[in-house]
């Protein structure tokens, strides 16, 4: 069974600085998708960024980028120029690319605090 | 578009009572999911459904049943509620594009149901 581990329950970063959130996963599959979702206090879930395992290039979305290390099964999220609106819970998620398996599992999350 | 609609938003039950959480999506998505969120535990998958008429167990299915009667609706039932089922419940549906390979995948979530079992 696949697992997703986020080892940092909470992190803090100064506004305008850069922060990296860690995520590791365990799978025996070679093809899969990885995601980062953000949950602000409103409880709404927002997709931040996605990565397809077969793509070697790291995904980027404006100030958000990932460091995808397939061999190490690591998928960290880097937030540059942190803003107050980035304060939220961040969840890492995994889905197999096997078309027969639509299961999506999440890590326990990292609560990110932005210090003004 | 309404997206994913969950009802009710809040519910208080007594131990042993039953209830059904309703979820509907209007985006024509095939796959739908039920998660529970507890402090320090993240989002845990209860059940999911890849298509109408099919359901599969997730990480924490015990004490729950689901029903996917049509493409739009995916309900979660607690037959005999227990205090351990106090949680926030989220329904979600998965947008997938592409034919041979899913692209542009994204989960759309409902606003959640805060359930307390006394």
C-alpha cells in the first residue's frame, strides 16, 4: 500500500522569505501523480501544484515550485517570497497512474505560519 | 456551476444514531471520494468510487457505508455513530482530462460537514 509522510507538523517563515515543505512517499509503482493542496482557515481545499512522475522536469506555478526526487521518493514544495495569504495547512497527496486505481491518499499536513 | 455540494454542514448525533451525508457534483466527473479530517491526522480516505455503481474501501472504511447510485451523487452512511466518528467530512470529485493518460487532474472538494457524536 502506498503511504505519504509529511514530517513537519508546523513551520514558520518570515514574510518575503522562502520556505520548503517536505513530503516523502512510498510506492512500488513507477507511474503516479503527486499533488500539493492548500487549506486556509476557510477550510476550502485549493490545488497548489501537481507533478507527473514520468516528467523529469520539476513543476512550477508562479511562486510555488517542487523538488521531485523520484529515486528518493521525495516531493518537497518550495514557496518563494512568502505572503501572508500563504498561511494555511499544506497537504501532499499521491495517486497511482494505473487507470484501474483512482485512490488518492494524503499526508498528515504541515501548518505554515507566515510571520509579518 | 455549484461544483461539489455537501449536506448538511453541521450535525450532532447521539451514540448509536444513524445518518447519511449527501454529496452531489455537477461537473460530470467519474471519480468521487469521501475523506475525514481530524487534527494531526490529515485527510484520511474512507471510500471512493471510480464510476457509477462501483465503490472501493479507502484507509478507514470501518463503521461507514457508501452508495453511488448515479454519476452525480455519492452518499456516506453512518449506521451506528460512535464518538470516534466525530470529525470533519469532505466529499470530493476528480477532474480528469485526456484519453490515454489523465492530464490536468484536480480534486474539487465540498465545503465539509462538521459532525459531532456525543
